[in-house]
C-alpha cells in the first residue's frame, strides 16, 4: 500500500489532490479560452477610428462630419464603464450636419490602458492631449453623461478658452455620496463589488462563457438598443475585455478624488449650459423601500437642478419617460439640446 510519512494514503488526500488538479485544469482552460477568443475579437472587430499617442500610450478617437466655419466640434464624454461606442445613435445623427468626436478613455474600447490614478483632472489632461494630437481644433461643445460631467467640468475649468458650451445628461453631483440616502448608496457599493468580481472572472474566461450560454441577461438588455454590429462589438470590447473591468474598478476607486476635483472648479459664468435629467434616471438607486426611495428621488432631482446653476446661463430640463441611458432611449432629446445650445 502507498504510504506518506509512514501512514496509509487517506482517501481525503486523494480527493483533495484530485480537486486541486481539476481546479488548475479548469483555470488554465479558462485562461486559454479567454486568450484565444480575445485574439479572434481583435480580427472580428477592427478599430473603427484611429489610435493617437498621448504620451506613451494610445487613445482611440472616432470623429465624423465636417466642422463648419464658426461652429464648434461636439465632443462626447462617457460615464463610468462606458466606451465611446455607446454614443453611436447620437453621433451618427449629429455627423450629418456637425463635426462630432467620441473616444475611449484609457482602458476602454480600443484604447490602451493608462496610468493610475484615474481621476477627473487626469482624464481632462488626456482628452486635451488627444484632441491636440488628433488635429482637432477648438472651439468645443462638451456633451457628457453621468460621471463624464465631472470630467468636462474640470476640462472647462482648465481650458476655458476652448469650450463654448456644456450639455450634461443625468450628471453626477460632487456631493452625491454625501447627500444620497444610505440605502441608495448601498446599491452603488454592490455595483462596485460586482465590477470587482468581473475584473477577476473576465480574465479567466468565465464572463465570456456565461454570456455565450445566455446567462448575462442584464447586459443583454443594456446593449439591446444598439445596432447589431455595435452590440456585437460592445460584447467583445467591453463585457468580455479584462482591461475594461480593470479600468472601471480603477475609476471607481479614484472617485473620491474625482468628485473633489470637480467640486472645486469654477466655470465661466457666461458659458451656456443645459442639464438634461431623465425622469426615471433616479430608479438606478431604487431600493424598494418607499421612504428611502422618496428621499432618494427628491435628493437626486435636487442635485440635478443645482448643477444648472453652475453658470449664469444654465438651464434644467427633465426628459419625460427617459431612463439613465438617454443616448439609447431618446437620442433625439440630446440632439435637440445640442442644437439649442449652438443656436443661443
């Protein structure tokens, strides 16, 4: 009989060794699956725009349409965890009569990962370098969704001569974490924890496997409004890309600094500003507790309205029936707001 240290080899150790061997085999298989599938994605979903060096790493930018004399270029800034392709429905329409650019922050979409910490001032500096190096010329109208509003506030404060207008869509207020009810903030914490898990699981191929078996229904519903080719690209360059979740977690980890940086900015008071608030955007923080939800809704709308007063030429508008992702649900409302800003 086989012995270890003079004792019979117990069935427990046989089972443990088998389990460890099987775990290593599954992990190695998942890693290989992810590597091979990612390589296929590189071929299946080629770069739609171009990569521009911003100081040792490259950001992806996609510009379309023509810049008319005296008219600004529209720059689209995404929220947390969103690559530039999320603006597809807005950009395709705007490009018919304006110059418009979307881009991927470092680590998202087709962009290279960038240095940390991932804070608003760093994002603003990256965007400034990107536009300069890409040959885009100011003036700019900055259009920002959610977290992106904090970035564009810092950009405008740092480069005030380049910006002629701001459009915020369901923007984040710098006091969000201080003023929203704890129950709503618990949802944000859970989302952060989920992103951390996805950071781990996506690298091992597990996220991709779940998606291929139709077990990621939340993501399916989220991406469904996109055109088929863009939806497929979003799965490959967003949901199944490890760098995407690395970046989303890094941005969230630096959020305290980002919010503080935006909160200390001062915008030009004569700058035109429109804040679009989705009527149902607050439901992202809905808990099911009536008292908490009433407080959360009231606080969310108060935070939204306050941001329209960041300049003396601000306007607040609630989009009826809209959810947080207005660029999917009602892109026409965004385009109308842009036209309004440019015709003031």
